[in-house]
């Protein structure tokens, strides 16, 4: 039982933190719930920042997890625009940027991640951008619109999900786009060369230029404005704006200063948590992009920077804070929309973990499902413009299914028939 006089504090104003607060109330917690956000905005979701909101398809209000009046109705106390600057585990307090001390009985760290920065000359120019926050997306949306009107050039460092989604959005506005990527294909470490080429071809058909096997070495400018982007192999690309999309780093400073166990950056970084999302301190939990959780059936520690993980880990952590038995074992999942191609990926198949890729459907028409296998066992699946199959794909993965590859590639054979 949880004492109604207890105070549960959540640090982080993203999806994980907001859904944790919602879950505490849904589960009947009647104590104080305090949500601390370092942004002045109410908690919002991040996928629209590189998808619907950035393209202009969705309104600004669509990004918010709850309507602003929900927090008062749910009796969730908000500290907006106040970073948490110090965590005292002995006194069980969090100090905010304005000096306010907040006491907690249970604490959830949902501090998210921050964009990695380019360490090259020229990053201080006005036309250099990152995309992580709503303010970034608002600014970039205006930039892309201007570039489209003026036939301007955008150079993107990094061909990961954010880089590719922004490239698609930029082409939608009419901007010229060049993507610089050190690997031989986009998404090389996520999808491998077999499927990475798919995204090369997709973007090339829409006018995006790729420069593979290189990194940005310098951003040249004049009077504070970007003029060109130079790569480490000596090439120069015209540019009016540059987007750094080279990944994100978990925001662990608060946890590290408090002495919580962390995961080494070489292993993905993050706050180390068990399957119940509890940290090395029994009264502190972590969820979302910052949490590196022990996965019960994958047998490894995962830190997942995707929407579905924040959506589900926040509520799981809330239930664990309430003393419920929690074992977070969901199949990793993410999605992307680029031009007329939508895809969903389920599972976990890091480089070197698989020995075969099997496709069913029409790869040329970009209507297919790809499966990553290791010794015949399905590790992951990606459906491209094929819908309502995610549940079946995840059942295959959970079951450790070892289907006949020829049958797996045959669209006439139901996926559910492969589940033992």
C-alpha cells in the first residue's frame, strides 16, 4: 500500500514523464504528483517534430501529450521552465534552477536525451541547427519553408532516422538537400546494407543527394551566415543551413552527480535500471530515452530512443513505484514516415547478430516485410507499406520462431502459422 501522504516526483517533461503521471492517477495514487520540466512547454511527444508538425501537415497543438488543463484536473503539480540541477539522495530532495527544494518519497528520472554536437569549425553560425525540442522544430519549419521559396540548400550531417525524415520534409518544401553520412548506406547500423539501399534509392528519386563515406569537417560562413559545408575528403557542398543529425546522448548528469549506477557510453550509455525500471537506489526509477534496462527475454541491457518505449516505460515505472510487480519485456518497436513510404520495425537485430535477411512481398514497389534471422530464428521484422502485421511479427519474435525461409518469403503463407 502507498501512503496517501507520499510525494512522487517525476523529472522530465516528455512522453515518458507525462504518461507516468497519468498512470499514477489511473492506478489510484492519491498522494502528491510533481512533474518537473526544464522547458516552458507542457509535456509533448517528439515524433511530430520530424514528421507531421515539421512538414506542416499537423498543427502545433497536436504534439502535446495532454491538454494544458488536464494537469490541474488530475492534481499534477507542474514546474515548467525549471531544470532539476541537484539530486540529494540522502535528504531525498531535488533542487530546481530557481533554488526550490522538492522532497520526494519516490522519484522517476525521465530526463531524455540531447542531440550530439558537431565538433568542427563553424558550428556557431546562425544557420546550424539541431532537432530535439519543439522550439527547434518551430525554427526549422520556418527555415525549410524559406529554403524552398528561395531554392536554398540544406546540408544534413547524418543519415539516421531524424536526418532522413528532415530530408523528406525539406524536399516537400522544395529545398535542395545533401546528406553527408560516413557509412555506405543510410541507417547502416540499424538495417544493414540490404535494407539501407532502399532508403538511398527512395530519397534519390525525390532529389536528395548523398555523400557517403565522409563526415563534415568545417562549416564555412560570412557575417554569421552559412555559405558551404566541407567534408573530410576535401569536397565542398553549397549550404545555406546545416542540420546536425548525428544521434543523441542520454541526459545522465543529474543521476551521475548523485552517484547512481550508469552504463558505459561505449555500451550505449544511460542510467542502469533493472527489469522493473528501478535504479541502484531503491526509491529512484528511470524511464524513456535515458533508461538502460535489463530486458528479461532478450538477455541484454537496452536503451531505446523511440516513441513506443517512452509511451510504455513511463506507465511501467509508475506501477513499479506503486509497489506493483513489473517486468518490462516489450518487443522494441519504432516507425518512420518518409514521402509515400511508411514503415514499422519490431525486434532487436544489432550488427553482427543476424546471418540472413528474408523478404516477403514486392521490394521493388516498396510493399514488403523484411525479417532478420540468426540460425533460422526471427530476431526482427520491418513492414514497409504493409499494415496490420506488427502483432504477428512480434509474436514470431517472442516465440523464437524458426520458420522455413522459403515459406517465410511467401506472402500466401500466413505469418501466424509460423508461431509454435
